[in-house]
């Protein structure tokens, strides 16, 4: 089966750094994505990893270890607008590509 | 370049009625995915379609639910004889090829009374 785990909620302070972890057990792994979703809105793409290592994009970085089935999203210099759900998603190839999502981590940024 | 368009934004149905949700993918995208999201939960994969073909419908209930993506026109997710448990947000996403990132529509919030 396909399984993706991430913490349900996290709280952090404005200006700080937060790391959101994701572990997965999937077959046909073909890449890992992070999406941001504000309440009542559509998910928007943040990052993509297919090889091991760190991908950096501004205040956001994402890391992948395929051997450990592990990824994290790092958010630096937190802003209030970063309060949202962060969805870890794995693309799998099971005869056709599809992307499956974890339950999401709700991040609350406090002043 | 318009994004993924879903309509209606909100849909209210009584138990036993039919719900039809529409999704127009981004221009140039031929891969469409439907997801369902309950409050404070993640996105649950339902079905993956390419033009005129269902590629993977492993996440779709066997009864009452169907999806299509015709050669011309939007993709349609159809729910027959809706029940209260069908109340959820239904998101459509599209990609240019099967191995690219997804672009999501704003979703349709279905409420069954």
C-alpha cells in the first residue's frame, strides 16, 4: 500500500525557522512534492525533489532521502502569511503517474 | 493564460439528486486528476484521466461515481443519488504531461442536505 505520514499540527513564532517532516512508504516512487494550502483555497506548488539532497528556493527548502523514505520542508524567516497547511505528496508510477497526498500539517505562525 | 477552472464553486444538492462537477484544465494540459477533501483532512486521490481515457480510477467508489474527459469540453465528475457523506470539497488538477507538477483549480464545495 501507499502511506504518507506527517505531523498534524505545528506552531512557530514569526521570524523563526520551522521544519516539517514527512515519511513515506510507497511503491513506484517517482518524486516528492510539497504544496501549500490556505484554508478554503486550492493547493499551490512549493517544491519538488526526485534526487537525494536539498533543494532551496528563497525562504523555502526541501530535502529528500529516498533510502530512508524521508523528506522535510524548511521554512525560514517565518511570516504570519505562512500560516497554512503544508501537504507532502508522492508521485508514483503504477502503470501511469499519479500523485498521492499526506493528510497535511497545519502550521500556525504566532507573533 | 487561465488556470484550472472549476465550476460551480459551490453546489447544494438534496439527498438522491445528481451532482455534476466540471473542470477545464489549463491550456495545453491533457492530464486531469480529481481529488476529494474533507474538512481538515488531506486530498484523497479519486481518478486520473487523459483525453477520452480513464488511466486510474482506483480511488473512486465503484457505485454512484463516474468521471469522463471527452475530446471536446471539460472533464466531468458525476455523482448520482448523492448522500450526506458525499459532502466535501472536490478539487481538480491538471498537468501537461503525467510526470509534471499539478496545477489545482479552486475546487467545488458540495453540500448535500
